[in-house]
C-alpha cells in the first residue's frame, strides 16, 4: 500500500442479551428467513435461498454458530442462524460433526449448503474474525459487521479477508453488511470481499466497504479465470486504495454503487474480464475504471455513470485508464431483471440504505427506500432495463459445477455465421453465441497442453433451444468419437486427456447456435 488509510470505524454496537449461556444456541419456534430476496447473479443457477424452510437458531458466539451447523441432520439441511452480540477469537472454537467442517479462529462455512447467517437485535459484530466460505453453495449473509480481520500480526483470521470465498463456491448473497479494516497490507490487512478458485453466482448488495487498502478481488492471479457472474449494487466503497473490485476474467455487473476517495484505482478489469458498469457515482477519486498493473487487458460497457472530481493518469505500460471520457469497448448481456436508480441520487440512496443496522431497506428503483418483508417467494421484478431475462435452460442442462475448463481456453471451428464468433462459446456469457455458416459445422475448444476432460455441456441461447440435431463429440487429436447423440445438454464419456475437443453438428432444424461449450474434468 502506497499511502495510509485513515481509521474511521463505527463504534461497537451493544451486545444483545439473548437469555442463554455463552456458547449456547437457542431454537426459535417459528420459521425464519433472510429479509427480502436475492438479487443479481445470485438469482441465477437455481437461485439463492439460504436456510429458508429450515430450523432457526440464535447464537451469540462463534462456537454457537459452528454448533448450529454441526447439529444439522446433514451438511445440506437448511438452517437460519440469527446472530447477536460480538463474535471474536475468544468465543469461536472448532466444533466437530458429520454435517460440518469448522475451525478455530474463523467462521468456517466449508463443504456445506443452504445456510443463512443474519444479524438480529442490536447488532452482530465479527471482531477481527473473518467469514470463510469454501466448497459450499446457497449461502446468505445479511445484516452483520465484519471488522479488522488480519493476515499478519495478532490475532489473524481468514487470510486477512473480512469475507472470503474459494474452491467451487456457488450462489452466495451478501446483503446489508459492513466490512471494515484499519489500513492496508502493511498494517496486516488484505481484502474485504475476495472470490477465487471457481466462485460463481454471487451478489454483494447494500453494503459498506471502507478504510482498507483493498476492496476485493475476483480471481487470485491471471491464471485463476474460473470465477465470475458477480453482481455489485447499491454499495458504498469509501477510503479504499484499490480493487473495487479487481476482476480477472469472468463477468461482473456493477451498478448504483457510490465510490468515494479511491486513492489509487477502482474497478480494475483484467485478463479478459468484462464488466457492465452503469449508473454509479464516483467522487473525489483516481482512475476509477480501467486495466491497471498489468498488460493483460480487460473490457467494460459503461452507461449513466457520474464522475465527480475524478482524476485520470496517463496511459502507459501496465496502466490503461478508461478515462477521462470512458467509453464502452465490449457489450455484456445481463440475464436477470433489475431496477436502476439514477446516478444522481445514488449517494443519498446508499447513505440511507447501505450497511448493517440500517433497517434492511432497499430502493424501489425511483430513489425511494422501502423495507421488504421476510419472504422466500420469488421477487417481484420491474421490467428489465436491458435485455429481457434469459429463459432458464432446459431441465436436461443442469447448472455448472466444478471448474469450467473452457474459460481461458482457445476456440476455433469450421466456419462462423456473420456476427458470431468462435470465442463466444467460452466467454461465460450465454447471451453471446457461435453459429456455423450453414446448417451444419463444428466448434472446438483447445488448450496449449493435454487436458483431462470427461464431461461437456452444450448450451443453446434463450429462444433457440432444440435447433441442434444430431452431433458427434470428437477427440480432435486422434479423430476418435467420444460420444454421439442429438440435442444440446450434458455429454459424459470416459475421461480423456486431449489438447482439442470438437463438437460436430451433423444436422439441425433452422440455424444451430451454441451459447456455451463447457468442459469439465469430472
């Protein structure tokens, strides 16, 4: 970190009395759920409902949170954990059980699913204690404060991340939280909201991230390109040096956020990443959008943003600011409906509604707050501001699991229709596609070295399902047919190491289109 980050932390909230001993949990007799419903990319891939429909327990220590996870019938049994008081190292210990995998000194959500953690009462503060999500899915975290998590010094937790996700994480909604540090890396802190190693379908909404060297990242290195489909909306980033976020590969939707005092850089789109950046308000900041600290360029689509006293550095090697007059260099199709507030009212909307203990209020799309009731029903959505919602894929095509090896790979084919591209089948965006020049043709995914593959998913864009007829899946290295059949969907075959795999369309009804050609090791 090249400049100090000022200390501006909220006063600690009073500990709520819950009438139970420290380390205990209290069963609540009624069903409970997160307030409101998930938004953004967390609504895709089957949606994010957390612990809805399961038991509700209340916890006032980290050990009690772990005990609630471990007390379930299975690692996927739904549960809502209502948290009150201050959670810290002194009251957070490992708990063992067949439905959990916990650890000392961190809130460990590992190898589990269907969990909601929500702050209640006069507040829930995770003090110097991070929340770690690993190999898990369908998680909601709402109305909590996580502060001063360190990776060096004492005490340490979660690699210095306030909330960190890694290793095949799917469908997480983090809403109305406050994430704070007291400096940057030299003071022992890392990121406030980090995602890496195959983390997808995440939304961060109505939250505050402040007083840190690093806001957060998507992808830990230029080779970690398996992450994406992340939405950031109605958040406040304040007094941050960089990474708001840093995006390596993948797709992000960034709208209606308020950025104040970004000292070095802001949204850093790198390594082929694509970000849709709309109706945000940037104030008193530097280099708020571009590709920084690398020559591996990223892309952005911009509209409706306000740049208030924003300065821009000159372009040069490893420094490619989007300003001073940002223009789009890609397009990003958003598959869900959403409401856009005008950029001019974003500072006021975010001031009223973002962060823990603000009443869980949300905007109705006209710069006015409303308080959503507790619900598990599908949200009522306004007409989309961009493309209409993408129709869910057919039942024969499940959501992706594991690492999609096509992301970051190469692609070619026999021919391509006008306006289409081979690369569209491995960009993680179902809205873009490849078509052959005629009714038949082939499309290939290729790697620089032999890669082990045993499963392929062929996805057709919305409205075109059923156009692909008979096909063959071919090991291009040897010419061997790995599988054959008809229609798009999941294709499994004996695990094979190859450097190029080809999907050959032998017949079709109309013009065949391939939105995504996904490849998996298992």
